[in-house]
């Protein structure tokens, strides 16, 4: 079983739609959680951290369910510029060992 | 202005050759990393260094040898290149080694193609 699993997509949604991605992780000792964004042929960049209580950053909402080992990302009122691959990332703690999911590819259509 | 830079951006070479990729960060971070992103887009950590000391070495063939001359630089030397080494290699850095919410900043990547 992969340490971090995501639906690779692709997701194609119209501009303005709400889209949600899910991610599961296998190691219950995982300590911190993130969503990174990677544009085509570019480097990954941090989108947001994911906190136990859930957190929001503008149109983006992240949720964590430690009991189910499940992380989600919700994008509201999607923009064309949201088209990218979204990477679910888990830190096992200690020495900053980030484990990346395969990524979910999102395309927003006009 | 670039926070994490890598050279070269593209590298095309023959099997069996030896090549190096250089990475520099001007963020004043203590910790640097090398990641490999294969054709299926999985991004996997290879090495991490903290203040020039090797911290993580993830079952990478010993043909790969990282070197950190100072905490702002982490280079990757690859001996006897194989077809399976073709990938995008990303360098990254973070302020600290520990800390649960540390952000890692990635370089633009080096696209290696072994023929």
C-alpha cells in the first residue's frame, strides 16, 4: 500500500465550480500534513498546511481526519489559474521527511 | 532574487557517463534536500543535509553521491548513469531540520535524460 494515496484524476471542471480532492495516508504516526501545488513543468509550491481543526485560506479549505487517516482539499469558485496538480503531502515527523502523493491533476475549463 | 536555484536546467547524456547537478539557496536555511520525480510524477526524497551533515539517505544507489560544501549548497553527483535515472531532480531547502510546519522551498528542477 502506498504511504500517501490520491486519485490521480484528471478532474475537468468548469470555471466557478466547487471541486474536492481526497487523500489517505497509511502511517498513523504521521505528524503534519500539507497540500502542495505543482504547475506543469514547474516545481512544487506549498499551497497550505492542514490542521486538525480544519483551516481555510480564501477559496481553499483543508480538512484532516486523523481517525480515518484522511485529508481533503476543497476549492470553491474555481478559477482558470487553479489548473495544476495538487499534491497531498505528509510529514512523518523528526527529520522533515515529506512523503508525497502522486498528485491529482485539475483542469478548470472556461 | 531566486531563492533555490539549480544548474543545469536540462541534462541529456549517454548511459555510463558521470554528471553533476548543483543547487544553491540564498534563504539562509539550514536544511537542504534532493528529490527525484519519475515519469509517473511520484516525488520521492533521496537525501537531506542539515548544516552540511547527511541526515536522510533513502535507499538510493551508491552511484548517487551528494556533497554539501557549505549549508547554502548541496550538489548531486551521479556515476555510471543508467536509463532509469532519467527523471526530474528537485533540490529543496527548509529553515530548520525539525518543526512540524516547516515549509520546503523547491528549486526549478533539473530534467535529466539518459540515452
